[in-house]
C-alpha cells in the first residue's frame, strides 16, 4: 500500500501538486523532485526509484533526508497535446523490492486518465471544478485492485467534470 499519491503540473522552477493524498504541501522545487525525472524526454514510460537512499540522484534531497522521508517513487507523465506537463506518481517512506507490471499499468492508466481530463478541461474553469481528492482516492483504490476498480473509478471521475 502506498501512502502518498500526487498529480503534479510543472512550470520552470516548481511542481504544483494539483491533486494529493498523504502530503500536505502544494508545491515542490523542481530541483528536488522525483517528478522532474519523470517528465524528461529520455525517461521511461514509468520512472521508478526503488530505494532513494541508494540512488545518488536523490539520496541527499530534502524529501528523502527529511519529511516525508520518501524512499520509493513511481511516476508516469501527464501529457497534453504531446507535451509532458507533469506527473502522476506514488511515494512511500519504505523502499520497495519492485513495482510489478500490473502496478505500472495501473499507474500508466491513471496518468492517461489525468492527462485526458486535464486536456479536456484546460481552460481556467478546470481548476475551479476539479476536486483533487477524488482523483487521488481513485488512484489509491485502483492500485490496490487494478482490474476490478479501473472502470468504476473512471466513471466516477468523469462525473466530477460534468
């Protein structure tokens, strides 16, 4: 089970956390963020850090050595009009041995869903209509049981934007 789920949108220097569960902050400096690696052009479809303490890119970063003491990260890009806008990611305070293909596929599915919703509602009304807790709760539920819940949660999320 993963205690932190985020949907971020990047600007030049910050990642804005547009949806979040398990993390009270609303923005992160891009220089310190795992998500910054997720949106690079050379990133794999799912960027995974199994143990941040053992990864020299992250072992000294504030979110690893201090609260929330993130040790595990998995993220997929949020893409609109071919541009990687941010990421859909999960974090844990414990390192993981792996992040299996089913979980990666669930993460990709929700990154795609977030991408679709953002692209459909990229006007200024998107932010005022968006209930960030719904998307994050959906992510947690699907990662727990991807096959049974994916279609149900997509339907519920779409209702949010009607």
